[in-house]
């Protein structure tokens, strides 16, 4: 019997079976010849480059002549008084800090009791925030950022909390006497209380603020007249304590974050200010007897001095007045106040202590902000 003489039910079963077999073979062959899944591609890499430098020139006390200098690293152009050029007015009296956060730059003007918020690209003022308690000036000193807030420490013993979107002050937090340094690190806000206006009764504490509850959660006893405060990458806070300008010398100290205790004081050198990048701190001092500045390098991982003479090419700097390290370009910016009453100068050295560039500034250049740009490279 051939297939043409099959009974219908049997024929239906036969052709159904053949259809299933052929379909299975076709599926198997298709599976065997399927293109392999594409391999996952590595994500794009982001590199930070520094395109420019802002220098806040303190000016002279009570002369209302603070200024802002901008140097463009991409084309080496200099704007010596860019805030005035953009706003047709000056900054005010005694600029004391400058920092960039997002698209805005924040300029703290101490004696004028103002915070200038400007566009980081144009220097155009976005808002001028007064810092007064009634008619009494609060005298803002330094600024730091955490999340959506800026934190400004004030000589009246408070820290102002500012919403970086609305640019409104949401509250003031009471800390120690005359806070003169502030930094966000290890999920806390660290405030150094100098008591500098209460001579000879200086403060010696650090107030630790929780940025969630916006309250002081701990107070650390450090040393006389605390000032600049910065973190390393090893669970420690570095601090300058300026002493009493007499028998108590200005020193660099280390605070252990985990215990909240003072861990170490470097007693073999004096220190006026410093900056940290990676595992290195650059610490400067000024000897009023010899009228000479010095800059040493310190390994913050080993806590050992690398060299007492950072500058290796003989470049003379008369009066170091500010310092900022840039890990993105392996550059250390050093501000020279010269004779204090005249215009100063900014120097840029590589990490080996060799001069890369220099440019003039206004009177008493003290604080430095770096203009960064993100470069995204596809793999």
C-alpha cells in the first residue's frame, strides 16, 4: 500500500508526524546557525581636565578692594578683575573663600558679610546673600558643600545652611567660637572653632555636624586656634592649629575620624596652611624672623615628611599666602602676596617642584578655585 491508498485518519497522523519532525529539524538547524549574542561593551570613560583657575584676591582690610582673577589654561588669557568686568561693581571687603559647586561659584566676603553666587563661566552675579543678624554682621569665613546644601561658617559662632537651588538660607547651626574652617568629609560637616576674636581666650574645638539632622553630634578637643581642616583618604582629618602667635606654635595635627580623638601633632615643623591631593600634602610656613616662606611635602599615608623643600628649580617665592593642589593635572598652585600692599602673583608647579607657569593677580591672592571639565571617551 502506498501513501495514496492510505485511509484518511492514518494519512492525517502520518503527515502531522512528518510536519513535527521537519519543524524540529528546521528549529535545530536554525539554533545551530544562530548568530552569537553581542559581547557587552565597556562603559565610556570620563576624564576630568582643568581648563582654568580663579584666584580670590583678599585685598586690604577695610579698603573694599577684594577682586577676582581668572586665568584660562587653554589659551593662556588673563582677566585680572573679572568680577568687576562682568558686574560693574566690586566684590567688597576681604574676600575669604571661593569654591565651585556645579555651575555656580560661591565667593565669601568676610568683612562685607556677603556671599556672592556667580555663574562659573561668565562671573555674572546670580545672587548676593547678606549675612547679618539684625544689623550685626555675622562675618562669613569659609564654605563647603554636601548634597543639595552649602555650609558657611561665620565668626558669630554659627554655620549657615544654604539650599544650592533656591540660594536661600534655611537655618543657622550654633557651633564654637569664631569658626574659621569647614569641610564636608566622611558623611559629616567638620567645623574648626578658632576663637580668634577672643584673644587670648582662643577656642580649641572641632564641631561635627550631621548633615541629615543638621545638628552638632560631637565636639572634639583639638589644639589652640584651629584653622584649615581637610580630609585624607584613610579615615583621618588634617588640621592646622595656629596657636597663640607666641609660645604656642602653629602646627599640623591629625584627628582620627573613627574615635573622634586627636591622633598626632607634627612638632618638628611649623605650619600656616596646607592642601592635599592623593597621598600628598603640601604644607607651607612663613618665618617672620627670616622673612622667608617654606613649603614641605608630607605623605599622608605614612605620615612622614617627603621633603622640606618642595620647589626644586630655584623659583623664588617671597610670601606664600595660599596653596591648592590639582590632582587632575599634577599641579600645585602657590599664591605669593609679595609685599602685601601691592599686586601679587600666582605660580603653578608640577608635582616635582618645577615651575610650569606664572601670572599676576590682585592684592593678597589667598584662595584658589579650579575650573574643571568632564571629557567622555567612548571605548
